[in-house]
């Protein structure tokens, strides 16, 4: 769960207050996540950096989906205790999320950046792979080891995972930005920054239409 909870130095005068606050919650077995204002995957690179990174990516036609299977990208692995990747992202991206002893979310709310909808049931929320697994496969991941594909499918250190409305995620499917962008136009710049950030981090290629769309969006950021 690296990167989810950062440790910061605190003034000595606050130690007693922090300790007292901790005592108030220690009696309950329920786990309550911090309350972010909105979905919060790691902040991606700036638009200017994204434009630079996009120019560094290899441009080539998408490879074949032959041999592809989601099972080749082991996902929703255990992150900590009984919490898998999906459950961990639900807690990170939600507000007032309460989980049971199995780490399943029992209450909370989730704001979907893709469409601006807010949901109160975890079952209405999917965890989207910013760069879909099949897209990664056709962009270079077909040659990776299983361990590399597992790391990609559960990556919380890059802006690769985000909680969004389930049917919006399903409408995206495996499409790249030339084929699909979030319904909420205000998120397009962030979406392009995240996409390029992930592709650059994993040295994945882009096809010409994908690059053209990303350039267009990033030039407007």
C-alpha cells in the first residue's frame, strides 16, 4: 500500500492531541478511510511534461490480441491484511468509507470523475485500469513476464487505477483515447495526463490515432 498513506513530521505540541484522537477510534473494529474531496489516484505529470513524454513514446500500429487473457494479468491481489487492490482503491477514492473485517466496503460514497456521478454503494463502482489490460497487451505487455503484468494490473504508485461508475467503465472497455474519452469533458486533460504518464512509465507504445488525440487534448490543457 505504498503511497496511500504518507508519513509527515509533526510539531511536538501536537503529539498529545494525535494520541488522544487515536484512542477514540481504537475501540472499534471498523476501518474508516480518510475523506478525500474527490477520487484521488496519484497526481499525474503536468500537461507540459505529458507533451514531452508523449513525444518520446514509440509510435506503431497496435499488436495482435492473439493469446490475450485477463488471467495473464493477475489482478486484485492482496495489498495489506485482508484488503485486495480493489478494496484498497475503493477506500482511497471514496469518502467516509467503512469496511467490515473482510475489508468489504459496507458504506461510503464515491464520486466518479469520468461522469460526475456520486454513488453510495460499492457495487455501483468499478476500478478502472487507466490503460486497459488488453490495450497494454497490444502495446508491449504481451512480451512481459507474469510478474510484470501483475505489477501493472495492481499499480497504485502510478495513476493507473481509479474508482468510477461501473457502466461508464464498461463503455470504455479496452478502447484508447482515440476511440473513447470520459463523458465529462472537464476531466479530459487529467485523463490524457494520466494515460501518457502510465504508458511512459511502462514504455508502452501508442498508435498514430491515439497519439494525435492525446496531442490535441494536451495542447488544450
